C-alpha cells in the first residue's frame, strides 16, 4: 500500500490516548455500502502500518505513530506480520524483566524498560471481511515486550515516559 511518515516525539498525537475502532460498522445489519467503506479503510490502515513497519525495519507499529488516532497495532509474531484492533492486556505475569528498547518515534534513543515477562492480550483481527476476536498469550519475552510497547502507544506513552 503506502509507506507513511512516522511521527516523532514531541508530536502531540504520541501523547494522547487513541480512540477505539467502532466495531459496530461490521455487524450483519450494517448498510453494505457503509460496511464496505469501513472495511476498506481498516484494511488500508493495517496495510499502511505493516508496509511502514517493514520499510523501517521495525518489529511493531501503532496507528498513532503514523498519525491515525485509533487503537490498531501491527507487530512481528516470529516471522509473521500480525495485527490487533482494540487490543487490551487482560492478564500479566508477576515476573517483571528489563529490556533495552528502541522506538521508531524516538530516534537514537535506547532505554532500559521494565515490563511484564508475559502478557495475555485480547483484541480483534481482520480475516478477509470479518472480525475475529482473538486472545494472544505471549510465551516469548520479545513478543510480550513488543505488545506492551505498542499498546503503550495507544495509551499515549512512549519509552521516554516509561524510563522516567
């Protein structure tokens, strides 16, 4: 699709909580023209996020980082690109670990960030023209940190906020 400009701190969008994607537009009783338009918008956003993440050699990206104030993230899950719409952390391990993190929105900074070793995240994925609810349990520290990092962006936080 398209490679977008990645917003850099102190861009205001990076410090604001993103809005949930209104999933009512996909319901069976939705006007088909509205539904098709909504699905096209969502697919384009996910493709743009993925293309931008790939071009930037990142492992995750949140919609606010490309100027879209909605709760959508893309991330690497092993070698596969994945996405989540309206992701929420619903459980986390008691164990906390430190990790050296960089961020595509914070150039030339690496920060030591403490995060939960494992998290369980609930959200939605777009499969063809349907939304499927998904629960993703991170078993690897990198995926866990990745998900927490991208969800932080949806809540208006960057590694600069976490390292304080």
